[in-house]
C-alpha cells in the first residue's frame, strides 16, 4: 500500500507543472470585437458582427443567398481561442434551419474564425469567417 502511494505521488509530480507555464512567452488575448465576413462563396453581402465582453460573446450574422435575406444572432462564450454560441434565426430562408450552434477556433494571427455549425435540422458542416475591421 505504501509503495502504491509513493508511486502515485511520483507520477503526480512527474506529470504536474505546479501551475507554472511550460511556454517561454505568454501571448495576450486577441480581440475579436468587430466586423467579420462569411467566407462561404455561395452567399452574398455576408457580414458578421461579434461583440465580446468578459468572455461573453454576442454574434449577429446577415447574408443573402440567391437574393433571399437571412439573419441570425446568438450568445455564447469564449474559452481561450475557442468561441461557441447558440444562434436563433430571426429572418429565415424557406427550408433552412431556424436555430443551431457554432463552434469556432480563432487563428493564431487573429484574422480567421473556422469551425463547425450544427442546426436544428440535424445538419452539420464547416463555417468560417475572416476579419474585415
């Protein structure tokens, strides 16, 4: 029993960093507030506005597809460079989903958000935005 306890303590110490970062430099958190553009080439006049405060993210998305307008907005959170939020569609396109979730990862340079969507019609797929301002 004593041997197991010593071994457990040794393994814990071996794989623990005691809260000290192994990284030599610390990078500051990249500001995501602003205007973004939907990268999907099948949509027109697509604009995204993201607002973040204290880890809470608010998302608004407008696009046009074949002349039809679409608007969705959502609220979620940011943990590190991962942004996740739930959206509700306030101006739907017939046949499209009316709610869903987006999970995005911010690129190292802070200019791209890429990830996946899942909607209430059981569809999933890629979604991406690039920074405009």
